[in-house]
């Protein structure tokens, strides 16, 4: 009579295809090419709050100019201001650090940042939608990035 509990060998053999698929799968970034923007740091300076963003272009071509319409929210969730952040040139496959000083803003009062859209996206053959298509947002600070 056969045991109802599968042997360790048969359990291992049934798991091999799953493990192989996970190991051989391309990284997520390679599966979905996109622009990623990370709020990397914030620093209070005399003029206001300096925001440092790390932008990566995972697309197959350069972006000549990317300007994002950005909404800053305070800790209570109210709109503090609507502004434009000009990320400039984003070459394919190369990270770029962009810094913006928001005049009169206290960094500790900033709760969330919303990328509302791209007011300018000069991306050549990639098309004007390239700056938003698959846009990935993250933060290394307490400030939440949304899009």
C-alpha cells in the first residue's frame, strides 16, 4: 500500500519547476521599463526645504526634458502648494540626482508629494507619454510619494 504522505524526494521534484522559474525570471526592472523617482532626502536650508530626488530612466531611449507637476501636502493632508519640478535630461540607464529648494517650506511640515502629471515630456521616439508610463515612485524619507 502506498503512503498518503508524499516522500521528501517527490516534494522536492514538484518544487523544482517553481524554483527554476523564480531563479531564471528577469528582474522586475527588466520586465517593466519605466521612469523611477525616489525622494532620497530632505534638508532644511535657510531659503526653505531642499528636496533631493534620485531619478532613473529605465526606458530604451533618453528623455531630453521632463517637468513634473507636483503637489505638496502638509502633515494634515492639505495642499500646501502646486509647483513644477524640472528634472531636465534623463539619459537611459543612468541615475540622476535632482535637487529643488521649495521657498518658505518647513521640511517637517511636509507630509506627502503627489506627482500630478508631466507638464513637459520631450522623449523623442518614446513619445510624450514616456514620462508617466509605468512611473514608479518611492521615498527614503517619512514623506510619502504618490502618483
